């Protein structure tokens, strides 16, 4: 089962990098093989929504991290083996020659496959690997592939020994024709192992923790010390959402850290549904059906839609998902910022209030319209958090630490004055810079 999400959410969370910045995927992409890199990207595009599958993958990676197991294979072998196996489609009658491969390529390919088979066998026989119960299913698949009688001669080959022409010919027929599917399945298993070990190494280096997917009935989301993995010297925050408080109304002045917090929370939930480690001290969560965020919603110029109408369409889409009975994490950063204050106030209260009736889903709504908070107090299931600003003289300072309640911090004009904008407009840039 796959977690439902969309391009807007993937863009909001910066799952994949752009030219000028790296994404969450890039942080975890320490794979050694091209096949592993491909599987890692597929995992990022298709988070899980099955509790057993999530906890199994998480347990595998956690045990590899705990035992500090590194990738035991030579990546160059995979390059040779991949090139060799991939060129098996156009062959002569005896399958010993291929127009795309030279005799040297065939010799190198045969030797690479033999070495890989032997290394895979040694890896899954390691006592440290055998003790990982969560990996037993995949280890059993590998053992079954390895134990076929057709590969028995491969296990008997001496490491590094030079093969005769007759042996190369026989192995070429075996690897690229008779047992090609088996070899490809083995390589796929190693690609997945490459991902596990790469993510385990990142968890160790970054000191990430492994979340636990829990059964329904208690807290729906418990996070301690959650922070954004892409922010240096980040300050962690605690979040607890449960049936009695599953909607959060978040306030705070500009630059207080609301958007970063929303990304921190939703990124942790996204990674947790992949079975991956997260940037936090502790995390437990109930598995959801989907995640939908609205943090950087662009105008739809192609259809002539304003920012407000784009917001309305976004809310409509999420409402349809909720009506279909899906349990979701829904994030809105400054809901209805694209319209006037009166309409934004009324719409924020109406929509957020309606969300409180969806007990199986989680919602975090940030807003500058603090007055809406008073109206939302009448809706059971709503909690109130804010990110405070402390004034040091005329300079705002930010703690980036959540507190309970609703803030009325408004420091926009202070920041404008501190930047000397009004003086520039009135007296010119030179005088403003002299002050």
C-alpha cells in the first residue's frame, strides 16, 4: 500500500533538489550502485501506508546502522556485471558472442558475476546479518536464488583464478541465457541492500532516530525534538497530536519560523512512512493514507487563476480526499493569504472548523489572522501553538521554540523601520544609510 501525495507536496517539502539546492533525497543518496540509486528514488516517490511494511523496513535499516555494516561489494563489479547482463538480448546461436560485447567484456563480465555471487553468499551467511529478524525474508529470497544447483559451480570457483576459454563460454551461456533472470533478481536484491546500508550510514552520521508506526487508539503523532534535516544548528520542537487535539492553529510573526516548522513536521512524517530515519529525538505515529501540504502554492497563470482561487482549488481537492474516508496529514501555511483580511478570517474559521470533524486526520494550519483563533476555540479537537518573538530594544529575536497559545506578535513595521525603508522613500538612500 502506497501513501497518497502529489507534486505540490513533493515540491513544498523539497524532496528532490534543484540546480541551486539539494533536496531530502540528495541527503540520503549515498548509494554505491546505479540500481540502488534508482530504487532509492522510487522509495521517495512511493512512501508506504502499511504499518508492518514500514516497521519492517525501518527495523532492517536500524539494525544495519546499529551493527555498523558497510556495503561489502565493489561498485566497479556492478558496472561490469550490469553491462554484461544487459547485453544478452542479441546473441548468436551458442550465446557466446554478442555484437555489443568484446571478448574482454565477456571475460570481465563472467568474472564479475562470479565474484558477486560469492560475495552475496558470504554476506547473507554473516552471523551479524543472520541475526536481523526483519531482514530474514529478503535473506531467504537471496539464499533460494543462490542455492539453485545451476550456480553450484560458481560457488566452487577459487577467488581470482583465471578461467579457461571453455569455462568462460560455459558460464556465459549460463549467466546470459539459462540463468539470466536469476542473476538479475540477485542484483536487484543487492540494489535494495545498497539502499538500506546507505540510509543506515546517513542515520548514523546525522544522528537521526528511527520512528515507530503504532496501532490506532492512542497518540496519532508524537514527536520530540523534531527539526528540519537541512537546517544547520536547528532547534527541535515537541508535537503531540491525538483524537482530543488533532487540529493545530499555529500563529507567529514573520520570520518566527512557522514555515520551517511545518516543513520539519511534514518531512518527518513523510520519511517515517518510508521506513526511514528522521531528524528528531523520538517519533511514534499512526500510519496515514496520505500527506498533502500547501506551503508554496503558485498562481496558476496558465488557467488565469489568482492565488486565492488556487487556494480554493487546493482546499477542494483535499476536501474530496477527506470525504472519501482517507486519513491524512494536511498542512496549510497561511491559509487564504490570497484574499482580503475579512474573507480570509471567515474562510479560515469555516474550513479549519470543518476539519475538526475529521477525527482520523491531522491538520496544522498557520495564520497571521490571530483573531480567527478566538473563533476556533469553540471547535473541540483544536489546539493552539505559536512561535514567539522577543524584543531586544527595537530588534526582534526569535526563539524558534513552540509555546502553547495564540500570539498577537506583529513586528512587520518594526522590521520595515529597522531597514530604513521609510527614510529612503522620504529622504533618499544616502541619509538612510548614514543613520
